[in-house]
C-alpha cells in the first residue's frame, strides 16, 4: 500500500473550509431579503412599510386648527416644551378628517404632574421640581403647607403652569 501523501491533512482542512464557505454563502443568499439595499445597508421594503402605517400622533400643529386659544396660550408658557399629545394622548383617539371622533384624554391628578416634576437627584438641578424641603428643587413656601392629596391644579394651570 502506498504511503499517504504527507500533505493529505491539508487537503482535508481545505475541503472543510470550502464546504463551510459554500454553506455560508448559501445561507446568506437565502436569508437576505430581496429588497436589500447593498449601497446603504437597509431593507428597501422597510421604507414602504413604514410609510404605509396609519397616523397615530399628529404633532402640535394638528391641534391648532380646532384649539386656537389653548395653542396660543401654551406657546407662550413654560409647557411649550411639552407636546399636547404627551398629556392628551394621540390624535387618532380624538379627531379624524377634521372632526372630533372621541373625548380626548385628560388627567388632572397629581400623578400626571409628578411624573415629570417629582423631585429627584436624577433630574437636572435647573429643572423645576416639586419640592417640599428645597434640598434639590427650589423651596416653595406654598408647597411646604401641602398635604398629600391637594391637586396641583388648585394653584397651577396645565397650559399656563406658573402660578
Ligand atoms: C402638561 C400637560 C398638558 C399639556 C402639555 C397640554 N394640556 Fe391641555 N389640558 C391639560 C389638563 C390637565 C387639562 C384639564 C384642565 C382643567 O380642566 O382644569 C387640559 C385641558 C385641555 C382642553 C379642554 C379645556 C380647555 O382648557 O379648553 C383642551 C381643548 C386642551 N387641553 C388642549 C390642549 C392643546 C391643544 C395642547 C397643546 C397646544 C395642550 N392641551 C397641552 C393638560 C395639558
Ligand atoms: C377637527 C377638530 C379637532 C382637532 C384637530 C382636535 N380637536 Fe380637540 N376637541 C375638538 C372639539 C370639537 C372638542 C369639544 C369642544 C371643545 O372643548 O372645544 C375638543 C375637545 C378637546 C379636549 C377636551 C376633552 C374633550 O374631548 O372634550 C381636549 C383635551 C382636546 N380636545 C385636545 C386636543 C388635542 C391635544 C389635539 C391635537 C392632538 C386636538 N384636540 C385636536 C376638536 C378637535
Ligand atoms: C411630560 C412632562 C411634564 C408634565 C406631565 C408636566 N410638566 Fe410641568 N414642565 C415640564 C417642562 C419640560 C417644563 C419647562 C421646564 C424648563 O423650562 O426648563 C415645565 C414647567 C413647569 C412649571 C414652570 C416652572 C417655572 O417657574 O418655570 C410649572 C409650575 C409646572 N411645569 C407645573 C406642572 C404641573 C402643575 C403639571 C401637572 C398639570 C405639570 N407641570 C406637568 C414638563 C412637564
Ligand atoms: C397651594 C398652591 C400650590 C399647590 C397646591 C401646588 N403648588 Fe406648585 N407652586 C406654587 C407656588 C406659589 C410656586 C412658586 C412660584 C414662584 O415662586 O415662582 C410653585 C412652584 C412650583 C414649581 C416650580 C418650582 C421651581 O423650581 O421653579 C413646580 C414645578 C411646581 N410648583 C409643581 C407643583 C406640583 C407638581 C404640584 C402638585 C403635586 C404643585 N406644584 C402644587 C403653589 C402651589
């Protein structure tokens, strides 16, 4: 029997690499979506699918046509940094094609305000925080007298919050 080639282990290694390489290419070919954009690396169909999704949020301008007075007031006050739909929910649940379709969400509880204004060391110091002790937020004498249930709305208006 002839002695095996001294390089036979290399041939076997080469064979394994070729099989794995071909396998990789086959799986890649199978798994890549047809609309894959190789120039910018995204799935082309994703753009069409995203554009076809129904509108949920309309943005602040979508409220302006029907709520001119509120929008005008809000625009000049500190809460202009908070979008209408943050507090009132998305426009799809309220108005469609120029008509009111359902009652808009309103939350007048303390929790709604404290969501953003509860004093905490994780908030920037300059952010207005609801403070009783004044350790982080500004000490507000009126707050010091407060119990745990008095609604914030007793003194603050949501669209014009500075008392
Ligand atoms: C910080 C939360 C918040 C933001 C931001 C906000 N609202 Fe309000 N909104 C409220 C609350 C709370 C009430 C209920 C006030 C009450 O009845 O005392 C209210 C009431 C209303 C009402 C019904 C009563 C009224 O005052 O006319 C309308 C309409 C309204 N908001 C529209 C808007 C629009 C439009 C925007 C954006 C331009 C907006 N809101 C931004 C919290 C907010
Ligand atoms: C096609 C007109 C229209 C649009 C657009 C519209 N609303 Fe209204 N909205 C109304 C009408 C009509 C009422 C009831 C009368 C009133 O309070 O002025 C109302 C009432 C409200 C109320 C009081 C609760 C209620 O439903 O009665 C809030 C809060 C409100 N709208 C918020 C918004 C916000 C926020 C937007 C934008 C995302 C918006 N609205 C867009 C027509 C509209
Ligand atoms: C989604 C977050 C959010 C909610 C909810 C919210 N606020 Fe604000 N609030 C803000 C932001 C942002 C500002 C502007 C801060 C700034 O100008 O640096 C602000 C400003 C204020 C100010 C003005 C402070 C000053 O002197 O400049 C007061 C007062 C206030 N909010 C009270 C309230 C009350 C009361 C409620 C409940 C009805 C409420 N906020 C709900 C985010 C919120
Ligand atoms: C009894 C009236 C009263 C009540 C109730 C009240 N506040 Fe105030 N709040 C004030 C006054 C007065 C100021 C001080 C305004 C100033 O000095 O510029 C103030 C200031 C603030 C500020 C601004 C603080 C800063 O650093 O500039 C925030 C935020 C605030 N309040 C949030 C709230 C929240 C949230 C609630 C409900 C949990 C609430 N307030 C309840 C009277 C009240």
